[in-house]
C-alpha cells in the first residue's frame, strides 16, 4: 500500500460547492486522495471534525512597494507573508508598481529582488501601469503577459499613478488582445481635488475630512466611467476595493446588462465606518484609506453584494503604514492635514477571520460563498486554478484547518505584521486558523510559525478564463462603436 507523506484525518472539507467529511492524502506537496479511512502516512494530522478549507488567496496587498516623500510601507515580503500565513492565507498577489520614466519590466525585476529569499508562502505579481508609453503597450505588457504576469492595475486617481481616459482605453485594448485582466481603482480625481481645495481653504483638514473629500459620488462616477470604457472596448474588468452602495448599484446594473464586470471588496468596508476617522486627536489617521469606509447603508449594500454574487473576490488591500513613525502615518507630523496622511490600512492577517466570523457565523453568507470569495474565485480570475483555490486531487495542498468556534479578541500584540496598530483593535471574532499548510508543509500550527524564510515559491499565472474574448464574426469591427 502506498504511503502518503501526510494525511489530514477526520476533516470536514469545505469547497466552493460542497461540505463533506473525508481524510485528505498529501504526497509531494499535492493532494493525491480524498476519502474515508485513508492508508498510512509518515505524518498524521487530526482535524477532529474541524472545518478544513482551501488556503486563502489574497489578490490585493501591498508589500515593500516603493513610496515617495519619505514614506515606507511597514511590511516586506517576510513580515507580510508571515502575517498572511497566520491568518490562513497561503498565496498572495502583491503589486509590481511601475515608476514614471521607467518600464514595467524594470518594476518586475525590482520586485523579484525585493522578494528573494523572504516569502514563507507562495506568491505571484500583478503589475501597476502608471506610464503606458508606446513601448510599454507594444512590447512590455504583451511580453510580460506571456511570461505569467496576466493582470494589471490602473488608477483613476493619485497624481503619480492616474491615467486619463484615452490611456485607460489603450491599456484595456492591450488586455483584450493579449488576454489579461485589468483591475481599476475607480474614483474621479478632479472632483476629489476640487473638494480637497474647498476643505483646505476652510481650514477643515482633520482626518475625517479625508472621507468627506471622497464621497460616494466620486466612486460612483468613476465606476460608471470604467464600466463604459470596458463596454466600448468589449473587455472584462475588475473594480477593486468597492466601498459604497452607489458603486454597488452601478456594478449590479452593468452585470444585469450582460457586461463582464467583476468586483472586489475588503474588510474595512464591512466593519468600519467614516465615523472611525473622527477618533480623538490624530487617531483617525489610523483609518485613512481610499476609498474611505462609508456608512451603515453602504456596509449593508456590500454585505448584500457578497451574498448575491455581485462581488467575486474578497481581498485585504493590505497597505500598512506604522502610526508612531516618521516614515508612516506621522510622516508630516501628528497634526498633519489629511492630504499628507499616507492612505492605507493593515489587514492581511485579519481578512479571513473577519469574513468567517461576521459573514458565516452571523448568517450573512454560507461557507461555500466564503470559499468562493477568498480562494476559488481569486484562483480562477488570476490564472491559478486548479493548482490553487480548491481542495481536489491534483491541486497544491494549500490547506487550512480552522478552529471555527474559537473566541478571539483582536489586539495588535497578537498579530504578526510589522505595523504598530490594527484598525480592528478590540473586535471580537469567532473562528481562527489552527493549522496552515502550504504545498503540504505545515507553516503555522497553533499560532507558531514553522516555515523558513524563502520557503514560498513564485507562481506563474495563466491567462484567466474570464478574459477570453467572446467570438466575433469577421464582419464585425474590432471594438464596439
């Protein structure tokens, strides 16, 4: 009888479609059997009736990304992946960000250098396109897509990142031709700039005015404009970190018309509100991110979208800046105006526990939806499925045994990121990862790290199925008119 490397016994296995009792046999880092009473193994792990789910895939996080004006992200590829692993994530896809005046390939090379020898879990890269020159569009992007970098992010806001509409259309056209997925940060930059000037002129510069400078309407308009351009080019897009009821309405409208519009949201839009930015003194800076947290109505709209299928992925948008640090939130002092506060919140470790506790245990979503949002859909959308994102024979043994009834109160001291705060301090949750395996190796067991730096592998992304162009007749024009 063939001996397995590892058997996880007495598991309640959850996938995007099923929940069933089984043993999981693992050999060579891959799931090789699912069944009852599997044979001998070099190592047995008793799940003892706990939920065993695919490892999470966080497809929106920022690690060791170059910043301007002396600001530094708190997490690199070591601390960031350690934190992710403790939270049940086994694959991350951070961003290789193009710098103006330099190519996208240079950014990819730089990110491989930054990651070398550090990750404890597997990783891939998205691209950030901020300077779509003719050479980038003609040569670099098509070449990189063929090499396994099949998704890229573009911005409608932030001075050094934003593209104009003509540039966005050009990038979308490359994505359509080459079979890549474009992620869009959708906010109206000019409206934000005008509102910001009004608040500054009135001396209203506390952290809370960050939220008022980016109201629901600027996200709604940006979302509608992105959808319109995607429709014209006839290419799917993914709208990232969707925060508000009005943007959700636009996405639902587009999906109802048969457009291939996908959407992502994040924990901060489920459990935080704009009122958190009103915290005394400079404490509100801890919650400054873009788009900002909204109100209770938007929270409910996002929850409804998660349950009904409007959203396809659930990511952290982990963008960690230390609070008491001159290279972090206080780069310009403890009374800096909101325009000088680095945008972003940490959350790579708390992403899955928050959704499990507030979603599954509160009855807002079922367990299959949890798996779809956090593992299976991201794997499919970014060309990692079926190697990642499921528990099936032939898939990588990226597996999390959950202590689904463990009561946890979040404190920053218990987390493993390199940030000096969490926006979820004091939040009570039900459920936390107990054992985390990456390609069959235990990386975290009962809150203890067992992995070594560099154990994670870079994974190449295939062209996602969701971006395959629909069939045309030869008489049709190349784009809609």
